[in-house]
């Protein structure tokens, strides 16, 4: 039985025609390194879903687990004065999901999204499924499509 957040993500994936299914992990995977270890893939194939506060509005950055987001670069890309890591309360308010399990979809309302170009280097990309114990397989192109996201260079290696 899926956690209610993961069930909402699974429903959103189905509504977008995504073939990949939400997978429940034995242990929580709150970081890209832990997720990659459990899935047996490169850390760069993990799509971290990071929520930022961009001048008071939520901004979702789907970045390769091999990168750190450059907030000054991202601010310039989205035309914000300041982009900073969101508080756990801000994240839950805008996504309905906890930090460590934020999915690219399944939020109460669409969130402006940037998708790290580096994710395109991987045939299969793993993203969180709405709960720290869930993930789903996807692709870079599919992430862009289902989120309405903008491909971008967002990070530092």
C-alpha cells in the first residue's frame, strides 16, 4: 500500500502517461547518495527535487545528484532578486510533500520548474515519489514534459 503522497504522485504520473511506476524502497532515501546506493546507479542519475523560495514564490529545481545548485545563477535564470533554500514548512505548503521525498509532480498546484541539463546524460533518471521511501524511473525529456519545466544549467559539479 502506497503512502497517500506517493499515491497522489502515482496518479499524477498515470495522468501524464508515464510508464514508470512508484517504487517503495526498503529504507528512506533522503539524499541522492543514499538513493543511488539503494538503486545501484550513479549519483548523477538521481534527480534531486529541491524547492527554493524565489522572492516569495516556490521554484522547483530538478538537479542531478552530482550537482549543487548555484542559487545566484538560478536567480538570474528566473529573474528573481533572491533565491534561497525553502524552509520545510514552505516546501510542504507548496508541494504537500516532505523534504527528502519531494516528487516532481503531485503538488496542490503547478510549480515553476527548472530541469538540470546534466540529467540528459542518463538513459534512466530516478526521482522521488512524494515520500522519502519512494522513487520512480523516468527520463530527462519526460521530466521536462510532465513538469512543464525549462531545461537549464543550474549547478556546480
